[in-house]
C-alpha cells in the first residue's frame, strides 16, 4: 500500500493531537514485528477515526477486520457512555495481540472480539448499528455493505478503508482486489439511499451516511 504522503500530510500529522500511550506502543509493536504493518490504520487515520466517532457518539460500532486492534481502540474513544465495539476477524495470532493491548485500556470491557468469518456473523447480529468500519478482504466489501445496511440506523455511518488502493482503482486493467474496490466505489456512488464523500486520506476513506 502506498500512502498519500507529502509535505502537507507531514504538516497535518505534526499538527494533530496525539494518541494514547497504548496506541503508540501498539503502533510501534506492529512496525517492529509485522511485515504487513501497512494494514494498521496508523497515527493520522487513527486520529481521524477517533474524531469521527466522537462526532457520531455511537452506541454500537461494528468493525469488520480487527488486525491488531488499533482502529478498534481509536473508534472506541468516541463511544456513547454505555456503547460498545463489536470487532470481527479470522486470524487467531493477530487477534491475540489485539486482545492483549485492549486489556491495557479502559475499553477492555467495551470491545467485543468475535473470531469467525464476518459473512457468517453479520446476518445473526441483533444490534442496531450506528457506525460500521469495513477494513477486511477487498472482494467482499460490497457483500459486507449489503449485509450491514438494513442493520444500520437511519443517519448511521459506514466507513470503508483502502478505497483508493494506492491509486490503482484508476487503472484500466485491474486485479481482483482492485476491481472489487472500484465496483464498491461505483456502487456506493449510485446508491440513492446514502450520501458519501471519498476522503483522500492515507489510502482512501469512504464516508457513507444512510439517509
């Protein structure tokens, strides 16, 4: 993944409020030990997710794709007083790391980990969702969107990560992941049930509001 990085993004980083000590430690742990560290939301995007969550004050957040738990912790910062994050993943090793870092925080009882395929879990969720964060396998982005939509309250939000895919969504010839993200972007834009804005942050964040 090629992040959007230039002098202005570096200036933005330098003029953004800091993260917690646990988030910093988790981020440094990821960069030191994981070759796929680009999967982590990272400092600036994490602060954006936190700010959006604070603005929404969600009661229930669904995250599809836990990885090391960094984004779940960022999103949890803006929860309503008795709110929770439900985060889904299938990787046992990274999930164990996520749980260990969450246990160090005030959100340890407010983040619910489910280790199972999201396509199997989402249809059985009974909660009304206020915010959904999609950051998992790219070919299923549209499937996740369609599965969560009726569970999302009117006025609720879906945020999808990596929708620019290092700029490859503009390529004429696309591999499976790129085509899936391109199709997802076009589907959202054509969906009259929502309003959306694609933010050129890091690798692209699609912010979607259900009307």
